[in-house]
């Protein structure tokens, strides 16, 4: 991988001057608006006690107020003077020059036209210097100037240089006698946008370091995005996918501290420790009018270049190497103890001990094949006393390359996923990168790919062309294995089950209409009507989740993948048992379950009721059965009739009572 850096990084001179002034403040100090659009800088000032406010009205009388690099309209200065507020003016010199030009030309009767973001504080401030009467256009939309003698066009300092000509074409000045145009786009903006354009054109990935609220950094992102894949960084790498990335450039906004850029650079080296990284500072130059460059620009650039150059130099001199990092090296000397090698882009030599030369321990055989032209691939295993390398660890790492031919033929393999990419997981198999798309991880939708990082997947390729030997990439699928196993399992199930077969099943879950049962790994349904010989409102009244029962297969429908089970069919019918338990003439005890005008139903057993007619309750005439019985009473009765076909039992309590001697024939209707 090659890592490209522009020559100009860090704060521009205007931002640096503003930050330096802010850092010099002490005591009761306030900053009107965020000093720069960079969260880390704003946080650093807050930690020093400098309060950020958004209106002069929030600043106490007599306090100190810093005006940031974006500048302010004259009304701000007037109110500060009226309230004895000490003003520390950190307006960028470039912006100050535009303000002064706007005020001068407005006073001379010019119509002022500002090209930029109407809501940006810089444009708001400049407009204030011409009494708020400027015409503001974004440069992308056509605008027609009103009839006037003369007009002046100026630009926001961070305007996108790509659209300079287009913005002028969009200004219709047919009714203006004299039109003057000043290109007030900042030198730093121009240089950085041009560097962004040049570097992104030659890279697979552009990392834009800065705050997303920064106007100039947004422009850099847009410029880079037009050429290549661009990502934001706030000073950390985050989860940037570096798979198959060969050239990377790092660019930054004018409000981004050099320390953040240096941090991203160092983390890139750390992140790619398994890849040989070459760093380069772009030698390409940007053509800028000489008068646009100030001595302050030069000083700021020199300082920031020196800081970044030092970081690059440190990395190149050996500090860039990390344990486990993969490097290519050339044999210098074969000694008794091992092999000395030279490492590209390093002034230091590396050493491979004998024990780190061969996987099988036969280091002599490896040495015999080496000469001064031999190039070895090794891993860094120690930095304590020089750079100690291991050829064996790389060989072990790449031994899985032998599996690739079998993988092309359809062999299953395993791979640990170590990174989340864009809608995919990636892992390593030898020298190959294994990519598993989110849709190929399992049967169904994967909500969170992060849960699979560090996990081993069983994989297969669906066709040989899913292996790209040139790029060393394997596009694999676990879902294909799971689908094949599911189908084989289903075929096994359907080929070995029949109607009326008695099977064991584990109750999985309940539904209002029945219970789902696992039979040989297949979900089957036992409907409530087939759970018991009596009415079932809730399957839980008959079965327990997690318990295993015997069921009979009632119906099979392979087309719809449905299996119907019965549980009650394997249970004795209550009325079959009742015939033995309650024969005619038997005396039994039961509980009054419910009372109706014509008699009472007596519960003799679970789900077995008998009818005690009102005429069989007592020898005496009853006009209301409730006078003799109430629900819940336990009474002894005699079975008079048992009708199994119609599931009826007729009971009598009267027959167990002694008939009163004085009972006349007409006193009992049954006599």
C-alpha cells in the first residue's frame, strides 16, 4: 500500500493566528461563535475557561471578547464599544481585506455581489460591511443583477475553485454598465483543493481529516469524492474498509490541527501492520499567483510541513514497523546463526534466526536455496535489538493457500471473520481475503454484522469464478451450506415419515390454535381439537413447553410443508373408562357442577358429568331444586342408566334414601 500526503497541512495562517490569540486570553474571556469549525479545537479552548457564545448579548459588560477568523459586521464592534467589552480581533487577514473592499466599493455606489453560502458567518459578516445590501448567490444557481451603473463580485474564501468559472457564467449582468470581479478565494483553499484533486485522482481511497461542519473541509471532501472513494476522519480511523486498497491519500481542512493529521497517519501505519506500506509526500506543485502567497503562509506551511515530515521520517527509519507486520526483504548474508536481510525504505538490516526460517525445522534446506537475489516475505517478531523477522510465520500464515484449488472445486472451508466492510464481512485465508456478503451469512436477514466479528464461519464458493487469483480474493457463502443442509434434512424427514406413524415430539411453543412440536428437527402442529377428548381453550392445559410426548401423524402435506399431529388419539377416551367406573347400580360420590330448572349435573370424574333429574333428588316434591342443592355440594348418588353411545349417565339420589312411610301415592309423581 502507498500512503500519499500533501505538502500543506494543518492550520492556515488565519486560523493559526486566531487560535494563538485565543490561547493567550486569560480571565473573563469569551469567543463569539466557535473559533473554528473543529470540535477538538473548541474543546481545548473550553478547557482553558474560554466560553463560546453565539451573540454579543451573552457577553457580560466589561469582559473580553474574541472575534474569530470568520469576522463580524460593524454592528458587533459598535455594541462591544458601547458596553466596554474589550475586543480581540482575530479576523483572518484575507477576510478582513474582503470586508474593507466591500465597505469601500459600497460607499462608492457599487452593487456588491457575494458568491458563497448565505448562512456562513464569513458571508454574513462581509454583508454587514455594505449595510446588508449585498446580493448573495451560491454560484450554482442563475442570478440576474438589477440595472445599475457598476457592480463588484467577490467570493467566499472557501468557495469551491472547480465552480469559479461556472459561478461567473451564472451571473447575468446585462443591465450593469461596469462589472468588476475579484477572485477572493483564499490561497490555502486553492492549494488544498488542487492537492485534493491531484492526489485523489491517483488513489483508491482519500481520507479527509477535519470537522464535517467546516466549510473548507467539506469542499475538499466534495473534490475528492469526484475522483475516488472518500471518507471522513475526526482524527481516528474508525471503521474504514481498507480491503483491496493500494493507494491512500490523507488531506485536511484549514481548521484541522496538524496533530490530528499526524495521528491519522500513525494509525494508518498501525492498522496496516500486515501490509508493507510506502509513504510519500506529493512532489506535484500547484500554480498560484505569487502575490497571493504571504510570508505568513510560508511560515505556517514550513512549520506544519516540518511536523509531518518528521512523522514520515520517523516511520521510515524503523518506528513504522510493528510486531506482526509483513515486510519483503532481500538476502544480504547467510550466516551460521541465520540470514541477514535488507528492508526496502529502511536504513536498518533485519535478521532471520535459523529457528524462524522453516516450518518443518529444516532451515539448512532453506539456506541452500538462498542467494543475494533472493527476496523473502517475513513478519516482524521483535524490535528489541534491531528488527528480528520470521519467514516461518508467513509460511504458516500462507499455508492455507494450498486449500484454494479444493475450494474452487466446491470443498467446504472455515474462516474467522475479523472485519466489517460495506454490507459484508472479511477475513483472511492465507494470502487471500475472504469476503462474505451480508446476504450470504445465514438463512434470513442479519441485523448487526458486528456480532459476527471474531466468529468462525463455514464457507463454500458457489462457482469457481468466485475465486479471484489475481486479486487474491474469495467471495464465499455460508448460506449455501445452510440451505443445502436444510434441504437434505427436509428430504430425510419427508422420506421417512408416514400417516398413522407414532412419533416422539418436543413441545416448542403454543399458539391460540394449537401447539408447535419438534419432530426430528421439523416443526409440526398439534391442533387444539386434537389435543384432548374434551374442549381445550389453552394448549397449556394439556401439554408443557419443553417436554417430550408421543403423537400420531394425522396428515402430511409436503407441498405446503405441513405435518398435522394428534395427541388425544393416543389417550383413552374418558367415556370408555367411565363405563367401567360407573356401571348401573353403582353408588358414587360427585360434586354439584351446575344447576338447571330440570335438575343438576354432577361431576363424577374429570370431564364426566351425570344428570340428577329434579324428580330423583328427593322423595318429597320439590318446586325448586335450589332448595335441596347448591353448586359445590358433594353428594352420594346411584347410577340408574349408562348410555355410552350418547354419553349420558342418569343418576338418582332419591333411590339411596329411605322412602317415608306416610308418603302417599299422589305425593310423588314417580310413584
